[in-house]
C-alpha cells in the first residue's frame, strides 16, 4: 500500500482539517487525539509523508521518537498518571486506522480499564485545556 495524501493526518498537516495542536516544529506535529483513550492522549507525527514505521526515513523517525519522549515527560508531569503507554501500530491487522505514521502517548491509571478500541468523541473545550496543560510542561523539556 502506498501513502494516501487524503488521510486525515495529512489534511491536518496541510491545515485542511482542525486539530488541537500542542506543538509544531520543522519535522513533526504534536496534537490531541480526538477520541482519547484517557485524559491527555496525545499523538506525535512526522511531517514526512510516511504511512508507517516501515516507510519513514531514519532522520524523521529519530526526530519523532525524540519528540515522543518529550511529550511522554510533559504528559507525565501534566496529568500525574500511574503509567504512560507509548503505542505505535503498523497496518490494519495490527490495529492501525490512520495511515500516516503516528506515536500515541496515553496516560494510564491503576485499576482503570484499557479500552484500546472503544472511544467517544471528546469535548473540544476539554481537549484544548489538555493541550494547554501539556504545552506548559513541554516548554521546560529539551
Ligand atoms: P491508530 O489506530 O491508527 O494507531 O490510531 C489513530 C488515532 O487517530 C486514534 O486514536 C483516533 O482516535 C485518532 N483520530 C482519528 N481521526 C482523528 C482526527 O480527525 N483528529 C484527531 N486529532 N485524531 C483522530
């Protein structure tokens, strides 16, 4: 399967679809997941057009992994979860639903169910509040 320019994350990168953006730099975009698995669920994507981890340049991947670690630290400080899940899925049988490479940072709390698939649309006001909360801590993380 080749890269499809019409996927939703490509549209977000082009500014054709809205997103609650946490941070943008020359090589990556960090934004809130629209149907979060928990409070603070954040996505990190490269700007490079790569459908999955098997099709990305090592330079872009290195940058995105570094950004994922920064976001994990910021989310940890912002939400104080018991655990932080970093997830990345490749191709539909592995659970991938959006075919532009992305890393999930998902705060987890002890005793909470982990509904990996079942999700509801989040309140826009809450998403913006969470984006702002993470932004605040990102400023202090190299
Ligand atoms: P995947 O299952 O491909 O690893 O994850 C795709 C993620 O993208 C899901 O967590 C889903 O909630 C999220 N998602 C799907 N459509 C949109 C959208 O339009 N905007 C945002 N911000 N997230 C989306």
